[in-house]
């Protein structure tokens, strides 16, 4: 690997390549062990989910503990009885509980009788939609101060088209003689997708709440957030596994889980190692979100694009190398819709960066002309920029200051 410096384009490319490579390895391994053909598959879905989740969880937890990422920089303390702890734990721990739902449901989405590419489109498209809902809610609550552009709302339309194509309209795009790869609305598939979307929505809200409520001058402790979240997720998964194992029921899914633990598949080691690669993917994802010198929205767009390309590549590798299904016509349409959606979001982010740069320049001018005759006019100019960016309270404050100075 070539040498790069923090915050450079080269470092960003390295992270994207690592994220892409390990995602492809994990996705191909998952389909290798669980896909049909062969019939029966090498591993049952429950077997792979149990051992791959164990591999990924142990790797993430081990790194977090070894690197001591569990010290979260706090903005204050909370006292509960005789216990005193960081106030952020009140919502970071619940975020970890949601992560404990996202981890296995992601794996189970890939084990459904659809391609990795289709599963990725459905999940990524759903997250683009709920991300806009989370932004809207936090803007309404006054937590987030930003303007939503028309291109961002249009991006949601294309994301809805991408997801709806797979969930409802795949047969419309099917060519004569083409196999039907439409998402099947079974109870299990609905439960898996529903659990994934609900848990991810709550987690997104918490992550954005943490980011948008940090006081000025207090840095984001992304490593601490990730570390505490992983400890919470691992603890939740462990408690849930024990509870499910000893739950006195004959429900098929519970019986499959017990069997996977009591009578391990001969492929258990391979699936555990495959899960470890998914754990590595989690770190690359975090490093992309923490990338120095770029906005969180930019990092999220890079993350989504890289994972979509990885899902497409994994589908093609498994199709050509292991006789898996090729993407159907509807899949390519959905992928195109998602890329249009991401492109529109990227356009909005570039516009937001330009406005932030202009606002930073205006801040310098306000400081430079403080006390001079031009101060009022500079404040008016900054108020316009703040209004465009969606920070209306700050814009009003600038206008009031300008009026007090007699600016027109």
C-alpha cells in the first residue's frame, strides 16, 4: 500500500479500496455458503448468521478494547443514584442496541433468495429515504440548522423508485425468458427488512443527535462513540443469544438457532472468518465517516457509493465464478435510480460546501471590519448567507446587529 497522509485524496482512495475489497469478499463468501444452488446449500441461513455474527462481533470488540476506544469525551456528567457517568451514554448505549439489530438483519437480508446487489439496493435506498426523514425531524425540532435543497427531495424520489422497483414492480421490467428475482414478501423477509429499517432509523437519529448537539469547541469523539456503541451492541447480542437459546419454544427459527450452536456446521470456521471480514468492513466504514477534512455528508455519500459498487461486483463475481444468478433487468434499473439519487445528494452537498466556505470568509470580514463604518454592511451580507444555509436565528441576529449600527 502506497504511503499517504491523513486527509489526502490518496488516503481516501485507500479506505474506499479496503472497504470495497472486504465487502466483496464477505458478500461472495456469504452466497458461497448459503446460496442455492447447490441444493441443499452448504450452510443453513441460521448457521451462517450465528457464526459470521460471532466472528464480526469478536473482531470489532477486540479492537475496541485493545485500542481503548471506550473512553467517550463527554460534555457533562449525569448522576443516577450512586452512579455518575457521561450524559452521552444515555443515547449511545441505545444506539448500540439498535446496532445489535442491524448486524444480524444485514446478514439475513443477504441470505434471502435475491442477489447481493438487490439486497444492497433495497437497504441503501431505504436508508437514503429515512435519512431525509431524520433530517426533517431534527430541523423541525431545531436540532439541525440547514437548508434542504430541491435536489435532495428529488433524490428521495429516485431512492423510492429504486426500492419500489424491487419490492413491487420487478415483474414490469422482466424480459421474456428472464428469471424472476423479485423480492418475495414472506413473513420472514418482511420481518428482517422491517427490523433493519426501524433499527437503522433510530440509530441514524441518535448519531445525528450526537453530532448536531455538540457545543462549539467540543470535538466529535467518533472513536469513543463507535467504541461504546460496539460494546453495547456486543453485550446486547450476547444477552439476546442466551435468551433465545434457553427460550422454551418449538418455533422453527429458535430451533434452527439452537441447532447451529449445538451441532456446528463443518463450515463454521469459514463462516466465522467471513464474519471477521464484515467486522473489518465496519472499521473502514467508520474511518470513512471520520475522514479528516471532509463533511459527514460527503463521507456518507462515499460510503453508499462504495458499498453499492461492491454489492454489484460481488453479484457478478459470484455469478461468473460460482454459477450464481446474474442481475435481472429490474436490478439494473434500480441500481441506475440509486446512482441518480446519490448524484443528486452529492450535488446538494457540493452546494452546501460552497456556502459554508463563503460563510467562513464572511466571518473573517466581520471580524476584520468590526467597529468600522462597513461593519453593518458586512453583517447584512453574512445574514443573507446564513439565511440561504438555513440558519435563520443567526441570520436574524446579524440583521438586528446591522440595524442597530444603522446599516440598510
